[in-house]
C-alpha cells in the first residue's frame, strides 16, 4: 500500500492455526482485549468493533496504572472475510491487513505512520502487537 507516494510501514507474522481461528481471534472484541498489547505493561480495556464496510471500531489502549492511554479508532473501508481488512483512522491514515493461507496463516499489516513518533518505534510497536497476537492465536483458551 503506497498511494500518493506516502510512507508506509509493514510488519508481518506467521501463525500456526487455522484461518477460522485466526480470523475469530483477530476480529472479536473479547479476543482483541486479550492480545492487542505490545507488552505486558499495556492493556486494552475497551473494544468496539463493527466489522463491515462503513463500520466503526474503537480500541482503547492504556498503560497499566493509567498513566497514559489512547483511542485507536476509525472506519472500515473493505472487509473480505478470511482475506482482507482495510480501514481509515480518524486522522486520515490508512491501513491494510492481509491474511494469506499457505502454511498456517500469514498476517501482513501495512500502515501509514503518524508523524510524531520515529518510524522504527512505530514498526516495533506494531510488530510487538502482531507477535502478541501470534502467541494468543496459537494458544489453547
């Protein structure tokens, strides 16, 4: 994803699980609250997710202890079940998430970064969240 020559960041992860398990754990609020954290110091206490084109989402992310939090929110542009999610954040940045199934499931997330944090920090944050998702998606719950 690189429309209009905008900078993008890509992170990916391979998961040893079925696409049905991966999709459910990626999209259902009760699951998102469990994995959407880059480290154990973070938590996601509130998730709203209307997974359809034109639907809205809100993930409230905060440091445990409440010293810092932010709302990750936007609107879904396109949903292809088990294949693709695209969305636009409220600040106008766009993201594309693809799910490919060759050997397990590969999730590739490409997004337009914000302009207040270093690019490598944003990539590391995203990769850490994806790595946490991998652990959660491969776990027995």
